[in-house]
């Protein structure tokens, strides 16, 4: 009789262990099996202890799974919320970008309008040669306007990459950092220059393409240029340079300005979400946080170099050779936001 009870209890323990291994986390040893055991009381007590411990382990395992599911749900909610924040920041950047695009489109539209009037007069006068020249000028301005619109579309297309869960569904492609900087300058140059700021490109020759999401890198450049522009308000010698470079195993770019620089006390916080030194209503403090996230997903790094306190430290950092001394105007401290990306083609993660 005692042997049958032991076998039954052992079989129950093994059955519960198998159920737990299959993921049936509500499996438990029947408490009715926990009975006193006559002559074999020590053996029964040992089995009782195993049963109790197994039930406790099952309870803890089930609770752990519940917590894991809760964490996964919270993580999905956080990812979705982050995507919404990025989307909101993107819309804000697009609003500023639209001003620059409008400025860039205004001139070709004016030329098209004037050329159309002159072409009509030339046709009426029978001067077909002049009319054809004017039509060529119109065509040239249409191409120019289409290029500006294409750059804006490339910048805004990023929003379509998010699925319903706020996850990124975009694909990486091979692209040149020089092309990214050129597109960004085409889209933002008009707005920046309209505020009296020099905006220049300094492109390293023969930069090999890297695996990236072009629209994301466009957003990075746009955020950095907008920050530089905001830092330069009120300067008569304001200057921004977007520069590409190659260093050993990395390809990179930087946006440099000759503004007042970043206070040393703020350097460790500039990439934190919602941290901003701008006046109320001038920024949500998300631009550099978004930049950091995008570059991190590309396997790269971003750093701030400033004359007010370099991070990491750098001697006499008057925005380097890009915007320093001779071209930036005297007295400018300046900041360089430097991005480094893997030179070798890699899988975007």
C-alpha cells in the first residue's frame, strides 16, 4: 500500500513537471496527496516537501510569465508612443522646412510667370526664336522646382515607414553621405539664407556609399541644421557648414556653426529627451534625442564638439577647419555636431 502511494505521488510530481515544461503553467500537485505517511514518514515528508516546492515554483513561474507579458505590452506601448513623438517632431521640422521650400520655389515660379508673359508677346510678334529661348528657360525652372519638391518628398516619406505598432518598417539602401547633405541643403538652404546665414557644403571627394535609410539621415541633417540656425539668430556673421569626411573605418558628416557654443554644464544632457536651452515655444527638446536614436540604429555615433566645453574634450574647437577663423567671423565660439557611420556595408538593424 505504501509503495503504491509513493508511486502515485511520484507519478503526480512527474506529470506536473511535464505539464509545466509544455507551458501549462496552471498545473499543480494535488494537495490531497500531501498526507501523513505511517512507517515511511521520512520518505513521505521528503515527497511532501518536493510537492510543496514544485507548487511554489509553478506559482512563481506563472507570476513571472504574467509580468513578462505586462512588460512586453508596456514596451509595445512605449515604442508606439515614441513613434508618435518622433512623428510630432517630424511634423514640426516639416513646418520649418516648408518655409524654406516655399522660398526656394518662389524664385523659379516668378521666372516662369515672367517668361510665359514674354513668350506670349514673342509669339504674337512672330519672334519664334525668342519664344523658344523663353520656353527653354521655363523648362529649366520647372526642373529646378521639381527637384526641390522631390527633396521635400524624400524627407517626409519617413512617416509612411511606421506600422500600426509604431515600429519601423523601412528598408535600408546604399547611398552617399554627400548626396544626403546635398539634398538637405537644397531643401533647407533657402530658409537658412533668408535669415542672413551663410550655408555652405564642404564635401569630401569619392565617398563610398553606405547602407542606411536616406530619409532618416535627411532628418538627422535637418535637425542639426535647424539647431545651428537657431543658435545663430542675431549674429551678423552667421555661418553654417555641412561637411563630409572619411576616417579609417567610418564615413561621417558634421554640421558646424560659429554660434555661442554649448555650455559645459549642458553637454551631458543635450541628447536627453525634452532637454532644451531654447526659449519656451521655440523647441520641445526632441531634436537631438531623435538624432541620437537614428544614428544609434545605424550603428554609428554622434558627438558634440564646442568651444564652450568639448564633449569629448577637444582643444581650441572653433568648429574646426570648416567654420573656423577665416570664414566664420571673429569671436565665434561655435559647435560641431559630428556623426560617424560604419564605412563597411552592414545590415541596418
